[in-house]
C-alpha cells in the first residue's frame, strides 16, 4: 500500500489549513455547486469571466463549501492557478490536471486546445499526483475542477 | 456445524469463537488483521453461510415453484424453509406474511408503490422522522410528487432521540407512520411498540425500517403490533441480493401486486391476469434462490448465538467505547447520539478534532481499521447535525474491546498527520 506521505504532502496540508480565494462572488459571476455523492461534500465555485483583447479571461474566482483535505486543497490550488488566465488556458489546464489524475479524457472534445494542454503548467498542483495511488480519492481531487467546468459552461 | 458459542457467565458472547467462524478474519492486509468496524453498512459472512450457498449450488440447485421433478421440489422446500426461518426470527404469525425482495430498499419501495398507491391520495399525511435513511424518505418523496401526499417529520432531541412531545398532533390525520427502529447514523433505538400504538390510535399504519435493529436484537413483530417491517439479509451475516418484507396478512392480501411477471399470477389471459396468493403475489420473476439458502444459514447462525446475547454483547462494547473514547479524547471527540447504552446500538458516528471524516478513514485504513465516512444515506439528518459527513464505527458480534483501542490508537495517528 502506498504511504500516506504520498497523499498528505506538506503543500496540500498548507492549502487545506489556509485555503486561498475563499468566498463568494455576486452575480453576474457564474456559480456552480458540485457534490461528491460518496461523502456528501459540496463545493461552490464562482468565476467571473470578462472579455479581453485575446478572448475571454477568468478575471476572478472564489471557492466555497466544505470538504476533505484533498478536495479543499485541490480547489484552493486550482483557484490560484486559473485566476487571470484565458478561458482557453483554463480549459487546457483542466485537461492537463485530469491527465495527472489518470482520467480518460474525451479526445473528440474540440473545445480544448491541445497545444495549450502541452504548455499548461501544473506547478503546485503536481503535489496532488499521489492521489492516483488512492483511487477512491480521485473524485475528491477532481470535484472542484468539474464544478469549474460547470461554472464556465454557464458563463459561455 | 458444532456450536462453540456457549461462552462464560461474564461475557455474553465468546468473541474469539465467533470470529473463528468468519474466514475473512484470517486475511492479513500488510501483515495485520482487519479491524472491521463497518457492519452497519454490511456484515461479514460466517463459514456456515458460505458453505450453505456453495453446497446448495454444488448439490441441490434447481428452479423453485415450477417443476415436478424431485430436485426442483427439494429446492422449493429449501427456499420455503428460509421463509419459515425468517418468520420465526421476527415472530411473525404466518410464513406467507414474509416476502423476499432484493433488499430493504426494495421492501420499502414495495410498501410505498403498492400500499401507498392503493391507499393514499392528495392531501393524505405520512409521518416520517428526521433520522430516516434515504430508503425510507425518497420513495415517499416520489409519491408526494406524483400524488400530492403530505410528509410530516418527527424532530429529534439534542441527544439524538425522537422528540415525541408533539407526536399526537403530528399523527393527527396521518394514514401511515414510517420510522426506523434504529438509526444507522446515531445508533438510537426508537420505542417501536410505543410508536406503533400511537400510530394505531391515530388510525395510521405503522411501518418499521428494521435494517439496523433486526440484526442486533430480539425482534417480535407481534409484540410490537407493527404492520410492516423491512430489513436486509446482508446486514445480518447473510448474502447480499435478498431483502425481507414482513406485512400483516390482511394488509398484504388487500394490496395490489408490485412487479408483474412470472410467479406472481394465478392466471393470465389475453385480456388480463389474476394474482397468485401470498407470498407469490409479491415475488415476480425468479427469486434470489441461492441467497435465500444463505439467509437461512445466517438466521440459524445468529439464533445459535442468541439474539439476547448479541444485544448484551453490543451493550458491553458500546459502554466500553463511550467510556474509553471520551476518557482518552475528551472534547476532541464528539460522539453523536444517546450516551445511554440502553437507548442505542453499537453504531457510533463521530467527529474527531477538525479532521474531515474522509481524511480520518484514510488514515485509519492504514491500520486496517474499516470505518465508513460520509453522509450514510441520511442527508436530512446530516443537515441537522450540521456536518456534511461523519466517520462511523459500528461494532458487531465479531468485534471486541481491543478493537476500540486500536481505533483510538489510529485516531491518535490522524492527529499526528494533521497536526491538530
Ligand atoms: C436504516 C436503514 N434503512 C434502509 C437501508 C437500506 O438497506 P439496503 O441498502 O440493504 O436496501 C439501510 C442500509 O444502509 C439502513 O441502514
């Protein structure tokens, strides 16, 4: 069995104890709620999308809700990673992160720019790699990301 | 099988002997034994159940109710013997009041779909409680959406018992009162006999969800004066795939069938059908035959231990768990539900420091301590507790006090990781 130190890296515990970008955004920011049916966790993702010269940009993001260390730290790191990025870059990052989680992606999904996926930087998020060794926790790690996609779909 | 469960005077069960009957406990994970504290979810299986099912398949398997050859007649007898054993286990009046389903969830859905559709109309009231499992909530919500019935709820006291102060007004005008005999989250045992009497006094029928109660206590549906009882085989040492519904004969007789198909009919013509008598009326299609054989062995196994002994054992382990966990962890642990062992079973939902239950169960798993983390299919109750999830340790006949200590040690290692 994989050791717990693979799962509970210091950076993960840090984001769990001190989550970044906690809070809410008022409308017209998009808001989606994600549920983990397994454990009852709920996560709120708020994104503000603004049009810029190079297309839509995630100008602000906030995260609410409750969850375990993995879902909360993943949400916190995600919020840092996507703030200020173009929506296209954010979608690419989601794809990249799901790859890290060994999740099969829908290759026919043309909304994702594969060149951007190549160049996407996971940074701190790499710390979540250990989750793959604990398959039941993958859903925890991806909860915020799927909720983010729902929020982006609303603002599209 | 030899009975080795005489036990001594001080202990109600000889746990070491009981444990020896469960082959899964021979398995080591990472070189360590399994500390299985998830029996409220589903129980482990004794060798006698495993043997009964495999021997039946190897030597006696055949269809039931359909064929005249000896093998089929024997299989039918074995299947019906499981029904009689179930009848005795819950002290029902007649064997044909016992209907085999897929699980307790299906039993409860059968009641709602059959009795509910035949008897409930817009505005009719059904009383539930705040500590119900989703299986005793969602089917009623479905009926409410389709028929416009009205649901009322019995609230809880601060220590997680039913607050019966306003029971009479809540029951006023109700047609059914459906409640659990024991909460799968709080461990609370409800006063079933009193609740049945109150329901009847108000002109309502009493439906008991016995999932968590029947595997752990002496059950007597006649003494309760209940109208329906739903429970599952997999929570009482039997196989998954078979559930039980007991119903009062007069009610079952008057109810329309639930599923249609083979076995449930007396006659089928081009222009319609007539139903078979009980219990076949509610057993459409090929039933869980092998599972019924396993269920029978499980009921025999529990009966050989004695359900009063099972209850005593669980009260002892509950007293020990409550005392030792609160002494050791003080305010760092919050155990939900009653603190009096007379009012509860050995199922403990708890919060430990600020550690999320998912993280707790992950750390406990490192020591092979199996607990459930989550909402326990009781989201309305979880909202009342103000926790989206709890960790839950549930003890059964094969658990002893040393496993409470292992749980406590494992909790300590969780605080090491989370530094709380
Ligand atoms: C109180 C209660 N009711 C109903 C059920 C549903 O049982 P099953 O899943 O076997 O249908 C359970 C099982 O978790 C339960 O604990």
